[in-house]
């Protein structure tokens, strides 16, 4: 979405002028030393799971308490469920606008206006209740009952400030609390490049308590907070900061509660973060480092000490927004492609 005081082409040109030098500087500032980890290609063995046209963009993936899925939010505001090769993808949830606004349910490959129809990004199940929580970039924090159907908006503001660009999300399975990010209080998702280019620091880390039905601000004035992952013991959450190319650890319980610290420095701009179930984290990367003809780095696994232990490269995805591990399989999401990925190698 362009600014109201600039034609769309002028705004787009401005973004290009601002962002390209930034990326050049970031590349020039990258460490010269050889990385201590190996970058493996994920292209061999990667199965692409195509969504039903015209939808695309499975940005984040989640599994229910029975292992069903993955579930993915897509470009027209709905959530789809993968039911295997025989049944494929089927609709699981939709927002109120999908049924009431004609342009939100096109039969042909048309551009759906996100600001009207919504755009689900981060999503995660609370396994005890079966509820699916969805961070819709435009419509707010949503809850979908275990049976699916209409997504209910449960929060649209925190601390008196409306949500503007909801993004990453995770659920503390012990408490049912939902941690999520509002990437910018100034720019919408359609203007995400400006968040990076202009050094915006109006992002927030938030928590929603389903018992009180309230969302509260944990930290404000953040630089592009994006993905969120709750630690195994619930003492902290790991948040990716896209513009800073880093992960930060935010303590929410115990003696360090209310403090935060740098957890990992990354070789690219991070998107979603997912725990691998063993104390480590998979982080999707945009504009990850590459070496000549080598495949660009699209994801890294970060160890308990914050060091990058492994990297994945590949050409199958134009962009990778999430990599998650489940039962030895890696699942890959992308905000741009009309498919998700399945890699049975772990």
C-alpha cells in the first residue's frame, strides 16, 4: 500500500532507493571469516505441496494436537489444512469478511486487497483447548475453535494502541498464553520494506491471556520484531528482529523477567522462529548469505548457546518465511509461493 500523499509508483520507487543501499551495506558488513557450520541444500528430496488456485503464500505452518496438518494462512485471508495427498488442501477457517465481501473470495487469479480481506501470518494451536490462534496482519488477533469455521477476533489493541502490523505468534502450551508481535505501529504489512529502510522502532512484543481476554504490552519501541518462539520451560520467548539480523531473548518469568538480551546474530534477515523441540530453533532467512553459485541460505538452526549450528540453502523457494521440524520432517512455508515444502530428512 502506498502513502496517501504519494502515487503508488512513486512510493515503490522510493522504497527501492532506500532499501537497496541498505542491503548493500549489510552485505558489505558481513563477517569475512568462514562460518563454522555447513550449508546443506534442501532441494534434493524437497516435496512441494501446491495450494488450490488462486490462493498462495503459506507464510506460517501449524499442527493440531493430533498431529493433523499442517495448517497454513493464505493470501485471501483464510486458513487451509493439508489432509494428505489423496484429499489435498481444504478450507479450515475464514474471517467474517471472506463470506460478506465479494472481492475476498475471487474465483479467478485476482489480487485480493489484504487490508480489506485480511492476511493471516503467524499461527499456532493451544493443544489443550484445540483452539488455533492467528495473527492477522490487518484484522487483529484471532481464535478459531478446534472444529474450524469462523475465526473470532479476540483482540485489536493493547495499552490503548491499536494493532497495526501483527506478525509472528506462538502459544505457551502450559498456560495457554499467546505471545505475538506487532511489527510496526507506523507502517502496515504492505509497507514492510519501509520498516527496514527507515529504521522504524515502533514494534511491540505482546501477550494475550485467554482467561482475562486481554492483551498487554511486554516491550515497546522495538526494531521490526517478527517471529516468536516460546522456550520449553516458558521462562522466555525468542523473537527475531528482521532489520537487526538477530534473535533476542525476552524473559517473561523468573528473576530475569522484564529483561532481554541478544541471543544470536544471523547471516540474513530473519522471519519466523520455531523450536525444534530439543532446545534449539529453526529460523527462516531472507537475503541470507551465499557464495557465488551456491544456493542462498534460507534457514539456520540455532543452538542453545545462540550459535548457528546448521544452515539450509536452496533455489526451490523465492522466499522462505518459516521452517519448522516435526517428527523428523522439515516443513517450509513461504509468504510468496503457491506451495509449502516437505523435507523428510531429519
